C-alpha cells in the first residue's frame, strides 16, 4: 500500500533537483552578463543582484515497515520562486544624441571655410594695393613692388603645400595656395600692363603657366574649392590692376579660361565651369559695351575675342557634358558663354556681326542635328542649344538686313522651320518667333492704315510688301498646321488666328499691287475690289472642299467658310459701298453676288452627290 507513495515522493525529489540545477545555471549566466556590461567604457551599470541560492532538496528517508499505518511525511519545502529580474539601464542615455554630433561637425566646417575665404579676399586686396596704390603714391620702386609680390606668392604656395600634409590643414592649405596663385597671376599682369617690362605674348604665356599650375594642384588635391578660389578673385580684382577692361586683360582672362578646361576632365565640377564662363564672357561683354559708348565700331580684335569666348564655352560643354549630372545647368551656362558673339554688333560693323551670329547659329544647329551621335547632347541640352541657335539666327538676320528685306527673310524662315521641324517642340516655338518678328517688321513699313486710304509707296517698299504678304499667309498656315499635326487642339478655334492673318495678307497684297500698278485712287479702289472678291472666292473654295469630305469632318471648314462670307459681306456694305467709286462699286457687287449664287447652287449639288456616294 505504501509503494505508490514512495514512487511519487522520489519523482518529486528528482524534479526539485532539476529545478535547482536550472536556477543555478541562470544565476551563473546573469553573473557573466554583469561582468560583460561592467567592462564597457560607458558609465558603470547598476550592480546586479547576487544569485539566490536554492536549497538542495531534503533527502527523504526510506519508510520502515511497521504493523500500524505510517503517516505520509510532508513534502520537502519548495524553494520560493525568485522575483523576475528587472535591471536598470543608466548607461544607455549616456550616448550623445545624433543631432548634437551632426550640429557640432557642421559648425566646425563652415566657420573654417568662411574664415579662409575672408583671408583670401583680404590678402589679394593687399596685393592689389601693393601693386597699384603704392605705384601711384611712389612709395616703393617698381622692382621692389614686383619682387615683394612674387616672394609673397611663393611663400603662400609653399606654406599651403606644407600645411596640406598636416592633420586638419586641408582648408588652410587650399586658401593659402589659392591666394598665392592669384597673387602671382596679378603680379604678371602688372609686369605686362602697368610696367610693360615684357611683351603681351610672353605675359600671356607666364600667366597661363601660373594659372595652370594652380589648377593642376586643385585637380591633384581633388578640390573644386581651390579652382574656384583661383578663378573667382581674378574676375573682380584683375581689372583694378590694369585700371579697367583692356584688350590685353581680355586676353589674360581668355587664357585663364582655356587652361582651366583640361583640369576639369573627369570631374563633375559645375561651379568651376560657371567660373570659367564668367572669366571669359564678362570682360568681353564689358569691353563691347564700353566700345559701343565710345562709338568705336571697327574693333576686330574684340570681335575675335568674342569668338574665342564662344568657342571656349562650346568646346568645354561638348567635352564635359558626358561626365556631368547637371546637364541642364551646363547647357544654360554654355548659352551664357556665347553671349559675346550675340552682342558683338555693339562694337563692330553689321556685316561682321551678322556673319559671326550666323556662324554661331549654324554651329549650334549642327550640334543639335548630330546630337544623337554626340555623348551627353540629348534631351534638355538639345532644347537649349536649339533655342540659342534660333536666337542667333534671328539676330543675324535683323543685324544684316533692314526692315524691307528682314521681314520677308524671317517669314520664309518661319515657313521652313515649321514644315521641317514640325515634330520638334523647340522648332515649332522658333517658327512662331520668326513669324511674329517678321509680321512685326512687315507692319512697320506696311501698317494697316495704308489699307484705309490711298498712300503712295515706293517700288522697293511695294515689292517687299507683296513678298512678305504671301509669306505671312504661308507662315500662319504652316505654323498652325505644325502644332495641329502633333495632335494638339483641333477644331475651328485653332484656325481663327491664321484665317484672320490670311485675310489681312490677301488684302495687303491686293491693295499694294493696285497702288503699284494703277497708283492714286484708281489703284486703291481696284485693290479693295480684288480683296473683297478674293475673300468670297476663298469661302467658295472652303465650301467646295468641305462638300467632298465625310459628314463628320465638314464642321470646321463650313464654319470657316461662313465666317469668310460674313466678313466679305460686312466689308462689302460697310467699307466698299461707301468708299469705292464708279465702276469699282458696281463690279464688286455684281461679282460677289454671282459667286454667292454659284456657291449656293453648287454646294447643294456637290453635297447631294457626296452623300449618295457614302
């Protein structure tokens, strides 16, 4: 009877022994974890509680068989469960927040760079004062001034070279080297322009070598900031050394821009490209403006400098575009770099200026046409170059010709561009620009007032008006067709403007032709009579064409025809009836009436035949 109780007690004893061993293992692991956390460099963690000793199970005595029933011994005392360990973590908040670390690094960086740039500016101003103001005051002999500038430049470059190898000395090294290179460059400018100790070609060679050395060091150190600090100060301080913008200074700046190009190969330094464009274009533009106010119109050397500046901008763009991520910015900077050629008419004869603008337009157009074969010239770059080419072509035409020739030429360009480039958005906008400017030029020498009263015109103006009137009508139709051909807004609304332009062009043509042929009032009346008849004839042509189309495609043409009929009737009763005289009034009413009768009968007949075929 007692054997089952013994077995149960034995099993319970074994279970308690296993629980004791498990708790001892957990206690050992907690001690090890406490040791690992204590070895960290952060603040010491809170002490871990000591492991709780678990009493070993009480041995159970073997039962002694007796005659009387033996009471079952009470079970061994079960150890109290250990409370769950909840450690405190005071060490973790000791880590500094990320925002504090980032703020500290950023403040250290920009303060040092700001101080370095300020030091560059102040030092270079001091060099300028040494070279210019000291010379004006006669403080030192020229030899001492030039030698002091050279020694200072060499010392600054040497100090920068030494500092670059020291920890944390990169910012100061860049500033020192940039200051030394710029000081040496201005020293050479002073020797060449102020003291004239050397010839201009030799000075250009020396200056190019100095600038090239500084920019080469910028490439070796992989520092765009060094390149900028070499170029940018010279743009503002070099004119002070030379006492204004001279052709020699323009040559120095062009040489500086040219030698900076090889340094940027393989580097995406868009700001250095901007500084290069400014170094080449700004002095040339300033010199062109100065020549314009001086009424010096034959400065071919300055025209050549303008061409070189544009060539540097274009060549630099074609070389650097494949390796840059800022293609839109580089394209816009290139467009700014060719501005001297577009403004060269300020200082040279119109023939030279027109040839240079036309050459630029042709070069840009060639780049656009072969853009698929040129790496980097695609998308927005082609659009910017196309727009710049159109502007250059417009300037070339307006500079080369007077209004009576420029108007027809621009309108012809609008027709060609609209037809050839109808699938290119920039070309379509260029066609609109050519057409608008050409129409404005046409109106300047053939205003609408000439259609209201007889005005005597010269043969040259009359012929130009006839040609430009035909081209104006063609340009209006071609431009709208190019936009409508691309799937834009269709219907009557898009054709209202070209229809009005065509009506005006026809009237201008007939009245001008009448004045050239008949002269006086007779030619004026004949021209208006022909204009009214042409209006109603165009309406008849639209109705005839609409009758041959399917029913769903007739609405636009029918609306245009009805509009022309209404305009012709209004002109007939409001202008022709009161203005025309004699046989012209009779003829216009009879002819218009007969055409209207023919339109009514013929349109109904053609419409019935067309509907039967369908």
